[in-house]
C-alpha cells in the first residue's frame, strides 16, 4: 500500500529508490513486505514505513516457550548494559488481546446467556410436551389400539413443537441478521452472512427441541393402551 502512496507502480520499482523519513534523513528502500494489520481489525490497513530511526523500542522473539525465564534473562541483560535506566516492556500477545478485549467479553457474555436461554427453553418445551401428552392421553391409547406405532405417536406429539420452531426461526432470522450486520460494520473488513449460517442454526434448534420432547413423547407412546382408555 505504501508503494502506491509513494507513486511507484510495483515493489520491484520501489527497491533502490530513496525516500525522506521524519528525521529528515533519506533512506534507501531495500525491500517491500505484504500489507498487514498494525492495529486492530476495526481500522483499515494503512501505509507503513519501517526505517532505522534509532528509536528506543526493541522487539524480541523468544523461542523457549517459558515467558518468565525469557523475561528474567532480558531484565538481567538490560541491567548489565543499561544500568540505571528502567526497562519498560510489554508482551505482544497481551497487546493484541487488549485490542479485542470488548469482543472477547461479548463472546463470553453471549455464550453464557445462550446456554441459559437454551436450558430455559428446553424446560419450557418439556413442560409443553408433558401437558400435550396429558391432554391427549386417551387419544394416544385409541390410536395405539387402532394400530399406530410408537414413531407415529412421537410424530403426532412433536408436530406442534415443530410448528412453533418454524415460527420462531421466521421471527429470529431477520432480527439476528440486522443485529449481526450492525455489529460487523464496526470492523474495517467483514464478510457477509450467508443463508447457510441461519439454516445450520435452525437445524440445531430443531434437533435440540426434538431431543427434548422425544423423551416425554416416547414415554407417553409406550404406556399400555388399557391404562390410557381407563384414564379420566
């Protein structure tokens, strides 16, 4: 991106030319790197010039995997070379994590509330399935006497739940799209949300609901028809 900003047609053309930096010194371009994000993904990629300006920042890569031991070694080396000058440091991984602290907190918050919502919804579905089975107890017995199988009974009791799930998805999909599209606009670059995302979410919702009501439906379908017909 900096190549085009300086007026060069290609990276090859930039190499070997001289440019002036902030200190007034002219430096020779010895290489061109690919565009990368220096800041968070909320900001667009900007032109970047890496020059030997004699600054007071040093980037160190540790291959040991032990951050504490690496920091102790760096501190000891610093005191041996620059005794009397304080060492102010930061870990790059932590700096990047701070850039997305809000997103990480939102992710954790939405995850917890989603689990709570699913649990409460499953309790409601279980109660609705129990109530439906109770109301249609004698009907289930008559259907079994007439030859209905357990799968037929389960489908019969799950039909109302299926209709409610379809209705809830019809309402939830547009709202979810609007909220997520608004959130994605906080970033400089984002991808569009395809239909597959909502379809997979709807299928998972249906599967969870079906597993929830199936237990009660199977219990109702396995009851002896004689008991069902005697039920008042």
